[in-house]
């Protein structure tokens, strides 16, 4: 204990060089831990992007290309899958569910994904977690859109606002579908996956925007409504004059045309029901005024039953689709059947297997990053060794005085070794503190820009092992100056050399 106290006081006497060495070690430790944590979390984030999906099916290309385009929204799919093939494969034995995906449009740099209600029901991320809504609900007709959490927060969107989809995947688009604005009805909770950066629309909306001419300017995705409903409920809607479920001007016109046989019948009907055509026109005017209301303020967007519409339409092709099977035993057989599909060339991949293949390809990059941080640590330890050797020649008189008061060579050896260990330990402790501070500062940026979620958690077993290796290397670096001090004699320390 006395030697430790003596070593501490000796370092305070040389605080300039010791602090410089300590900060060099601390920065290298921070860099090593940060690179390792980002590497682990990046791999985990990629692995957690999609779970519970047995197969991803798309046009025949490459396994990694299909995975990146369909799940991570990176790159573009070269070809598409016909809707007939999707329907055929979906109906095969062993298929539990399927989620169609249509990509190719964007909104202010954010990918637009066309799908149906199966997406919100069956898509899983992380440890098979369901998608949840931070606000609102899922779309129920082709005039509605659901935003990822990052899109909503970055663009400051709220429920009830209308947005315009653009053609193409880039940040800049020269073709906007401004004739068909869509209403925001839901905002998803954060997931830490590409879902947060995605705008979700029904497949029917994608089809309508791309199939109709620009000048048509018609409303997409007309809600489904049975004939029985339209005829039986017409009188009831007109009598009550309610717009509880939206704007049903067609009911008033239907009712007017239904009863407009001749002038005499018109008056009889007016007296019988207690209202006439002028009353219907007033009611219609009320609806027209309702359209002038701003569409940017809405707390909730209810989904009336009669506004539920077709979410799919009649698409000719989609980009890809996700599949879930009744049993894992069907996976390999179904994948083989899809890869040998005769109607068109298709490719089915297993997400987990393809992700491992992707990380094998990136293994060289991981090794380079780890080697780079290891070299930085080694350079900092060599700097400590250089500092100890440089100051050793200046400390000969100090060591000679210690020998003269009874210190033995082993005490000198322990003193010099203790200094190296203390500097390394202090550098590691400071490096760990800087590491957590850096994570706290960069956590939001990495999450929003790269989708990498860094958690402020205790050091893992592997990270502790890295710290142990650094401590061992620092101890070894201190042995060389300690050994040289061990052999210094009393006469060498007391003599003055010119």
C-alpha cells in the first residue's frame, strides 16, 4: 500500500506527461468500445428489422438485393411479381398469411410502401413484436395513409393532414400525384427499423395514382357500398339529415331522382315525407360548406363502417411479398417450389439465412474496424511506454535516494510497474466514461439517420474482455522500464554523468 501511495505521489509530480498519456489511453479505449458497440447494435438492428417472416418472395435477382430492397428500402427491385402469381402462391398449401409490398414512390425522400391490412396484422419486428399505433388507426380505404414515427416527427405531421405522394424513390421528384391527396389517419409507434421512415398506403391507391391520367383529378379508392345499403338507408339518411358518417351527397341525389317521376308525384312525396327538393338542396349545401374546413387539425380520425373501401384494387404487379407458413416444415419445400415456379422467374429467400450471408460479406469490414481500433490502443500504450522510458533517465536520482533509505530492487520494480498499471487503469476508467457520454450524445442521431439503436447498458462480457486485454497490455508495457530500474545500482544513481 505504501508503494501505491508513493507511485501516486510520483505521478502527481509528473502530472503533465502522465495526463497526456492518460488521455491518449482514454480516447483509444473510448474508440474501441464505441466501434464494438456500434458493430454489435448494427448487426442486432438489421436482424431485428423483420422477424416471424418465413419467406420473402420477389422477382429473380440476388438474395441480398431482394432483402435490401424489400425490407430495408435500399436499392431498387429490377423486376416485379405479377398479381396472379402472388394470388396463386398465397393459396398454396401450408401458407398461413402473405403481405404484398409495392415500392417505387416516395414522399419528400421517404419511401412509400403500398400494402393491405395484412401488413398491420402479421408484420413483426424485433422479438416478434407487433406494430403499434402511437396515434390514430390503420387505413380502411384508398384515400388514407399511415406514417412511420420518424416521418411524422421529422415532417411535423398530425392526424387529419393531407399529403401528396411523388413518383420515384429520390429526394427530388418531378412528378407529384397532387390530384390525389391522401389523409393521414395513423402514426405508428417507433420501432427502430425502416418502418419508422416509411409512408404506408393501400395498394389500391398506388394502382389508382399510376393508372389514371393526370388531368382526371378523381378521388381514388371509392368506398365499397352494397346496393341494399344504398337503397334501404337512403330515406333514413335524408330524413335525419345527418352527416355523421361523412359526405353522402349521392344519397340525396338518389332520393331526388327516385321520387322525381312527374310534377304531381313530386308534390305528393314532398307532403308524405315532410321534406321537398329544396330541402335536399339545402342539405347538400351544408355538405359543400363542410369541404372548406381545414384538413390540418384532427385529434382522431374515425373509421365509419360505410367508408370502408377496397384496399387492393386490381393491381397487375407488386414488388415483392412476405410469407408466413403454418409450420417450419413447409419452408424449404415452399421455397423450392417458388424458385422453380413456371409462370414467371421468382426468388424466395429466408430472411435469417440471407442476413447471415450479408454479415459474412461484411465480415472483412468488421475486422478492419476492429484492427483499426486495436492499433489505436496499441499506439497509446506505446506512448505510455515511451513516456515511462523517457522519464526513467530523469528519475535516477529519485530511485537512488529510495535505495539509500532501504528500498530493495524488487521494491523499485514494483513501484515502476504500479505506475504503469495505475495509468492504464485510470485511462480505461476515463475511456469508459467518455464512451457512455458519446453514446448519450449520438444515440438520437444514429437512431434517426441510420436506424441503429444504441442502448446505454452495462458493458458486455466481450467488452469487459477487451478492457482486460488493455489492462494486461498496459502491465506488460510497464515491465520494461521496471526491469531497467531494477538493475540500476546505487552508485549509478548517485554519480553525475556529463
